[in-house]
C-alpha cells in the first residue's frame, strides 16, 4: 500500500469511534513500521495521526501500536534530507529534531538544568555577540582590558574561557535577557518532545462512541454544575508538573509568565473525566502581577499534553487564553473549553470572559483559517463592538438562509478587530465593554499616581493579593468600580 494511501486511511479510521472500527485501525497501525517516510511533510502527518490516536484511542491495542510507532520517530527523522523543515511553527518538537530559540533567563535556566548537555549557544544565529561586553567584565574582570580598547574582540573565545553557557547563568536575569542569546536545543529522544512527553501510566479512557460535539456543550449551564474536587499536589509532584509545562511549551517556541514562574506550593489537579487531567496553579508572591491574578493550566488527555490555558482576572472578569494544540483540535475542543471555564469560575470567581483579538484571528492567519471566531461565537461569545455585533447578525442570517454559505476571510478579518466577551447568566457583561486593563496603568500614570482615595481602596486588596497563598482575593465593589472606570477613560 502506498504511504499516502495508508496515511489517508489512518486519517479516516481515527475519526470512527466504535468497537467495530478497532480491528480496522489496529490493522492499519500494524503496517506503519514497514512504510518509509521520505519527506518531512509525510513524517509530520504520520506523527500527528499517531499522537491523536494515542490520545483518543478506540482500543488499548491501538494505543500501544501508536505508542510503539511514536518511539520510532527519532530514527525516521535521522533519515530525512529535509529535517530542517521540522523546526518551525506548530510542527516543532519531534523526537530526533531540535530548535533554535531565544528564551528568557528564567526558562533558559530551567532548560539547561533539566536537560544537561542538550542546549548550546547557536553562534551562527547570533547577530549581536558584541552585547557580551555588558556581562563579560562581571564574569571575569580582566576581560575588560581587551573589550574596552581592542577591535575584533574574540567574544566566543572569551566566553568559552570563562565557562561558556554555564557562566552566563550567573548573570542577572536582566543582563541575560539583554543578550537575546539564541540557544540550540537538540532533542534526541528526550521526553520533553511532543513525540514522547507522557504523564505516568494511567488507565486509558477508550473512545467507543462519537466524540462530544460543540452542539452538546452549553457554557450557560456550567455555574450550576457540581464543583470539581481539587487535589493539591505534594511539592515534588507539583515541581514536576510545572517543569513539564515549561518543557512542552518551550519545544513549541512558547513561553508563558506563569509557567516560567509557576507556584509549586499551590498546584491543583482536576479530573473532569474522559481521560482528561487538568493541572492549575498561580504564581508566587514575588512574581505576581500588580493588579490582575494569574491562573495557568495544562490539559492532558490519556497522559499526553493536548493544550494549555492562561487566565488573567480582575474582579469578575478574566482574559482567557486557550490553546488546544493543532493535532487535537478535532478532539472535543468545546467540551474541554467548558471544563476550563468551570475551573476558572471555581478557582478565581470569574464569570465574565474576554478574548484578545489575536486569539480569534486579528493578524493571526491560523486563527482565520481555523474559523476561531465562529467556534467562540457558537459557544455564546459576542463582540464588544455594536457595529461588529450587527455584522455578525447579518452573517448569521445568511448562514440560516443558506447552510452552505461560508463567511469570507475578508469579512472574518473585520469581525475579529475587537475583543469578544461572554458572561455566565446574570453576569454584568455590558459593564466591561470598552475596558482594557492596560488603560488602568496609563491613566494612573497620567494623573501622577494613585490618588489618596484609590490608595485606601487598594490597600486591603493588594495586601491580600501579595500574601503567601491568595492570588485572587475578593474585591470590594467600590474598588471594582474604580478600576473599571480607570480602564475605560
């Protein structure tokens, strides 16, 4: 069977969730080891199919066959002539490949400590090695005798003489970040890769019936559902969970504040069912934002990381950032999203959620192509702009009259120019139209700092927010109204 035909059949079979389909899928998977993958594009497609089958298995045997094939990915990568194509965008992270990226000091220290010997300075990609003049004298004072007066300074030789990359770990975070140092990370068969990252063995949830669709999900019903039982993780397990979160983001060229600085003293596990585990946490007091509370979360399905969430809350409003990795976007995305909003309501008291325009497609081709706007709209979100709400209504009337109608990309680009917002039933959504958290800081700066009244309102909130355990303290109505006003004017 030609490889393309096998991949097509795997693609079709992975979407059929019934006991009768299991033998067909298992038979196809048994053929994978004997088929070559001669191009990066073909290997990427095989890799994503195998990951999906492993995360959403119809049988334990199918999951085992997919797992075995995934452990062979690094060997396949080594045989490619175009393996460089694996190191960009959403496809990065395959075992046997690598990436070159600029990480902040916090994340760089984590990666170098956790993956000894796997990271190095990518000198050929570094455009400004002369920035080392700002840090080398603090590492070795005698270097100043050369750096301050000579031309053609051998920066690489100096850095290697004082300890190389490990020496830079002694810099302050500000010094290191100013270097904009490109690091080369060769993955090998690291369990940090998309291919091989797993939680410890757990019982599989097998999908023997069709997946839950968006039409079966109601965000409005979430507040009335029973609260999730929360299990606080012991410190050692919490540290490992946050380390995994950093790794799985870094191999995808992503870095989140609350992952780099996650609070290992406050990590909670949620098991909403269907093989899903969510880990959620905030950030420790020394890294907390001045006003907004942070909630970070990773989402795991049958032991595989399938996405993450970042929430920034102020009073009842949360700026919600949700990313289900592209491999798994056919995998009950709306149901998973609902579990996350339920958790945010329980964890941080949020009942209004907003989406940044980029997330729904503003200057984001992937979100336009995937129809992100309509995904959120059909879950109940709407634009904060009256004009865009009217444009949405016109598009919805066209769709109702002609089910085959598709909104043009040009119209989509108009629809995503402003944030979208959703509120649980009874939540004061309209209060937050036109609000931007950035405006609070800008307006306070323009008025010359906090007024005495504002300081009085803020004091108990900030004291509670900076306490050892509370990042989402209750906000008094007067302070909420004051901050809401500052975020609009």
